[in-house]
């Protein structure tokens, strides 16, 4: 007899029974341990931050990470599934600042770096039990008991080894560059992080200001008889706060410019932009026309009384720049080399210095005396009012544009000149591209599209962060001669300093120093203050999780690269990228052989899911109401598995319940009801079906098995799930519907028994 089927089944309750069975019998653990000696299938699990709870965005890759290892296990492989935690970085610091009621680096240092770091350590794993409960409820098999943590000393030491290897290859250097910088976090972001925070539409003041021409050595204005002190360059900017730092103007050498008469004044601007400033451009009094190259070298008066001492070095002159366009503005670009990448490049090979008169929190320093202590964006309004009062403001408007924000705290970023430590990318770029070509991507277009193009245009990676809770950048610098060295292990540190710290965090190693070994120097080697980009730590996961090369050398060599990884599309700028950079640099090979990329889960209104907006349901409540299977099928049977975004709704999960799971349950219920009536016992699968319906449904079943297998082998979740959904439809709406009379017969003849067997 079969256990009677309740037509009013509660799938969530049934799942809880299954989970209890797995837990009691250690089913997952046995699925791994009983395959000792079998071929291994290597899976790397990217580490999430444990400072928040898992959400739908974690459920999509989490489900795929469960499906593929289960499939490979059923195919006879041993598949270890070790969970990991990203413990360092701004997400943790930001959480701790809120808890302590402090904000910013000044208050952190007043509180005490050691106390702050230990406070961060205390909350890093705050939500691990909730993660375990939620991920287990999702039905995912993963090893939480042997998890790796990026804050463990052994993990951190392996990262020091990675840095030292790059250092020895000449790939690590200190440089001065224009970097995206977060005022709230007081640290730089790397270019790949810039893409992760997203761009938000913001309204900024766009103003056109006039720069008075001082001299005309090229003779264009002089020849027109208008270089009489009332001629101006018009320049447009969406960052008025950078105008006090203006040191040059840029023009397009091949752009056509016009000198126009406007009342008692004369303006120079791109002729193609006249329509943006005059209602009837044809009526404008154009005195003369010339190419931008004619204007190069022309001097103008500083807009503000700052940095005038640099005029002798070539400041306040016109420079040529290929990036100047006539799409917006005036065709003349205000240039502040300390606050823009193009600005910096324009003046890089001149004697004009790069000035950046702001502090770590992006407040003006004493060099800009009228606005000292003010946050840069807060000076937009007073600067505009001052320009208006001085008669230098020509036009003011609001400009809507996409602007980059910090991925960690959502603050608008500032581009500024700053010193940072970098990993050179150009020397290893071809290795990265070659490694990428060896990876099987799902979907395939990611390889040469989003990820491949990102690699082709990759820039040097800024790996240092001016923060506290992180892995210290293991570089020591002499306080006298400036010589530097990189430390690759605790033993090396002990050989040089006589100290062997048990912990490698900043507050344990910053006071460790030793005498500089440069002849005649006598200075002291002291660690630089920066910590590593936390993405460097997660990118080192293949090595650091096993404390390579200090331990487990053979194990690592047998488990690198991974056979499979999976994360969301945003990780093409994150974990996929940092894994690729480091594996290419260290081993000239990919870090993974196959990568599944899923799309992002949005709220049903198309916006990013947000706790503050409360625009999505708690995932645990969804599983309590509909069950994890319904949620998993909904996510896997969608465009998410093709790296396309999905607007989540509970209705979609409910539809899966009604359209897939309940029909499957009803099919089983139909069988059990009549099998119990007729006393049918479980038997062997039929091999000699004669009824055409039996042969047909068995054929459909075999086709399903073939297609599902092909789908899993190709890492294509939709191709694996679709045949199952189609089979359930064929079973219910064709086989059972067309075979009912066979089950209703009173006698158990061969045809009826055959139908049961099928």
C-alpha cells in the first residue's frame, strides 16, 4: 500500500519534513564522504558579507550553486561545497560606525583604531546563524562547518604572499592618479568598483562662465582689432565647486570657433554651439572664425584669486585636447587637473602642477581660503552667487545626468588626484584575455561581450584603501630614505623585525618596524597605513582558503582551477574580474573553467530591492507560504538564468505552485488513489509496454532525461528545467487524461497493470 495522498497538501510542511530527514541522517555529509576516492568536481563559493541577511539576489546564484553540485554528485563525483565569508571592508566598518554613533575617519581615530577594529571583528559574523537557517531552508546543501573567513590569520597570510608575488614581478607600484573617491568613506574606489555602485540620475547646476582674455600671442583676436580687454572665453561646467582650482582651458584643435560680439563684450565659443546661447544664431554678429589650434597658448585671467603663483609655470592658458566635443557646453572646457581624468591628462606633460586643495573628507583646505572647511558640493551655490555678483556668470541651468555613487554607502563620488598603490594590468592583460577564452561562460555572450570587453579596456587596479578594518597592505617604507619592501609571510616579518604577530590586522602590525638596511641610511622601516581592497581578498580565495603556499600545496594544485563558479552579472566587474587578474598574474591560467552568470532580481516596480523602501517580501515568508521548491522553480524557470534581470513578484511564485507543483502532486495522488484500490505494489519499471499511450509517455520521459542531462552538462538551467515542466504537462493533460478509463476498469488486466507500471 502507498501512503494516502492529502489533496490539500502543504508544500512548506512537506519540505520541513524532508529537511528534518536530511538533518537527522546527515544526508548531505554522506553524499560527500561516501564518494571519497571518486573523481572530484571542484566548486568555489564566492564569499558574501555577513553584515546583512540573504535576499532574493543571493537565492538565484545560491540555487544554481545547489543544482549543479547535486547533479555532479549524482553523476558520481565528489563535490565539496565550502561556504565562505567576506569579513573586511567598508560594509563592516559602515555598520560599526552606525552602531557606535560615530561617523568618518576623524571620529574613528579618536575612538581608537584598535578598539574600532575589534568592534568590527565582533559583528562580522553576527548574522551567520540566520544565513545558515535561511540558506538551509532554501534547500541548499553547503558546508557551513568548515567555512573560510577572510579575517582568519592564515587566510590573511596567503594574501600577503599574493601581494609579494606581484611585487616581485614588478606589478605593484605607488602612483598619483585621478581616482573615484568616496567622501563618506574617505577612500578611493577601483575602476571595477565604480561600475558596481551604479549610476544615479542627479540634477546638478550647469553654468557657463566667462574667462577674460589677457593676451593673444597667436594673433587671432589682435588681427580682428578686438583684443581690447573685453573679450572672453566661455566655458561650461557641471561642477562649479571645481572652478577655484581652474588652471587651464581646453579646446578641440580641429573644432571651428567663432568670435562673436555681444553688446560691449566679445565671446569665444564653438560656432556649432551658438544655438544653445542665442535664439537666432543667424543673427549673431560673428566677428571672425578660426580653428581651435589658433587659440592654443592664449592666456586668460584667473577666475579666482587662488594659485596665481603657478602662472609662471604655464597656468591659465589654453591647451589642445582631443576629447573636447561640440555635443554640449561651449566647446571650451574648464580644466582643473586635480579633479578630472581628462583634465589631468591634458596637463600631465606640462609644468602646470596638479593641485587638489581638499582634505580626506572632501572639504576645502586653506589654499581656497574663502571656502575652507566646506564640503565641496556645498560650495556650488556660494560660488555661483559670487560669480554672478562679479559679472562672470553668463548662464545657469539645471542639468540631469547619470552620476556614479559609492557601492558601499551610496554617496556621490568625487574624482580627485590622490596617491594610491596599484597593480599593473597592461603587462598581464594578454594573459587575462587568453585565460578568459578558455572559460565556458553561460550565457556564452558574456565571454566576448560584457566581460571580454571589460578586460580589453581594464586599467591598473587600485588595491589600497585608506581605511582600518582590512588586511594591511604588507609594504614597509623607510621614514628616512623612502625605500620600500614587501613582506610575504609572518616568518619573513619575524626575520626582519624579530616579531611574529599571531594576528595580522592593522592594530597588530602597524607598530612593527626595523632599521633600514640601506647603507648609510639609519632610518626605520614602517608599514604604510593603507589596507587592501577587500576585492583583492575575495579574488585570492582559491589560494587563501587553504593557506597556500604555506600548507596544502598538493591539495591546491589538484583543486585549481575550479570546475565551476556562479554569481550575478554585477560580478563581471567584481569577483570574476579579481579572480581572473590574480590567477593570470600568478599562474597564467584561468581561476575557473565554467562560469554561470545570472541576472539581477528587481522589485516588481523595476527598482532595486531596498529594505528602506520595503518593496519586496521577506524571502522566509515566501518560503513559509509557498515553499522553497516553488521559489526555486520560479527563479530557475526565468530569464534570470540567461543573465537578464527579473522583476520579482509573489504572484509568479504562486503561478508555479498552481501550474507545476500542484498538477504534479495531483498526478501522484491520482496514481496512489487507484493503486491502493487495486492493491498494486511497487514494481520494476516497464520494459515491454504495448499500449501506444504507454510507449509515448515513456518516450517523452526518456527525451526529458536526455534534455535535462544536456541542459545540466551545458550549465543551461532553462534547458534543464523546461523539459521537466513540459513533461509534467504531458503527464497530466495527455497521459492521465487519456488513460483514465484504463484505471477505472474493475479487473486488473494486463493493460491496466501496464498503465500502473508506467
